[in-house]
């Protein structure tokens, strides 16, 4: 569960810096 949330935040950062 925590891993999924962390992964989601990681993807969110990627989209922000793309």
C-alpha cells in the first residue's frame, strides 16, 4: 500500500517536471 502511494507520488513528480 505504502509502496503504491510512493510510486504514485513519483509518477506525479515526473509529470510535473516533464
